[in-house]
C-alpha cells in the first residue's frame, strides 16, 4: 500500500512539473514558434489564430508600440529577454487595464484584449 501511495505522489509531482512544458509546446505547435527575442501575440486564448510576432531588434525600448489595425492579443508569449507591459489601451494609457510580464512568460489567456505594449530595460 505504501508503495502505491508513493508511486501516485511521484506521478502527481512529475505531472505538475511537466505542466509548463506542455503549455509551451502548445504555443509552438500548429500556431508556430515564438523565437528568442520575440513578443508573440495570438488573437484567441490558448495561442490560437494567426500569431503576431514583434522582434526585439525592431522595438523602441520604453516606448508605446500599438498593434497594427485589426490586430489584438488574447494570449501571449514574452521571449524578449526583458519585461513587457501589455495594455488594453492602444495608446498605453494607464486608465485601462495593464500588466507587466517578465521574460519567459507564457500567458494562455490575457485578462483583457491587448492593443499595445512597452518593452522595458532590465
């Protein structure tokens, strides 16, 4: 009995440890990979729809970057190597919702529609 309980506990720990990896695989599956140095946004939760990727090399640091007309984000991956703040407002106004995500963040469902972002220095 003790071996069965230990085996179940070990399986539960391994399953929980593998959860982020499974989530990451979901974002790199059919929707395409989010490469190092990119901020990737998908229009639907769960990394679904056409990905919009912004390269760190093409982003003005600490400046508001509005998404192109017709592009919004409902899920995101930050692989820029820097913190990123996403905004509900297309002008990065702090009167709407906003959150900052450290590099390496996989967010399958944003709490609001993302319309702009800022990439910060470390």
